[in-house]
C-alpha cells in the first residue's frame, strides 16, 4: 500500500551544467556588490530551470507524475540552452525577483512545458496561469523601495552570458526547507529523446 501522505515537496526542472552555474555564481557575486537593500540572494548550486512546482505530493503522485514525464521526455530531443540576460519579475517599477534568462531551444522547451502541464492537469495538478518563462532566480527583492542599483545593473550587464549547455534530462526534485535554505534531492531522472 503506497503512502497517500502528501509530505514530499516536489518540482520538475532542468539542471544547467555545473560550469554554467559557476558562471552564474560569479555574476551573482558582482551583482551583490552593485545592488543594495532588502534583497535575499539564492544559493547558485540550488538553481534550476523549473518547469513545474507541485507543492506537497504523495508517493502515488510521484508515480503518476513520473509516467507523464516519461511519455513527454521520450518524444523530446536534447535541448541546446544558453543562460544569460538579466531581468526582473514583474517589472522595474515593482521588482520582486531578479533572474537570468534562457535562449537557444527555448521554443522547444516552452512546447515541452505546455505538453507536460496538460498531462499534469489530467492527473490533478492545475495548469499554470502565468506564461512559462525559463529562468534562474538570482534574488528575491523583499522591499523595492529600499533597494538600489537594480536598474543600473540591468543596463550595465545587458550582454551577460553564463554559457551554453545541452539539456539531456529532466529531474524530479524533492525540496526540503531548512533554516539554512532549501535542500534538493533528486527523486527521479528522465532522459530526453
């Protein structure tokens, strides 16, 4: 009998290559010197291109999600992705999240995310309301009024590029929240193509 307890906080993501994450970490170090105020910086080693955040799920959900991801991953070729371009959500007037974006096979990644979202909706995980934007979160801005340097940093680093990598798999991660930050564990890996 599989546990129906929904105690696994999970999300599906693409994990960028370690050298790309190292370049993002160096860039984040620069930004920390240029942006001041009420900002909470992410830990770069925990950075992923999240395709779907599930929240708390059960072991049965893990199996259902895995079946859906296996179907879609098998018909999706490897993706060539580049990480670069600094941006904010929702906009510069009210910045809440500072991120770096993705270029390359983004249309294919968006198409994959849409197909996955349809599959997940069929097994009880509502489709995303907001359009999917492949990004790595660098920081969360707690109070935009007391934060300085974001606009200047965006102008200064328009040509930032962390590098290119081939996405060959999707990973279902478990996220455990601790006082030191989230700890990520790979639950399952799904090969593309």
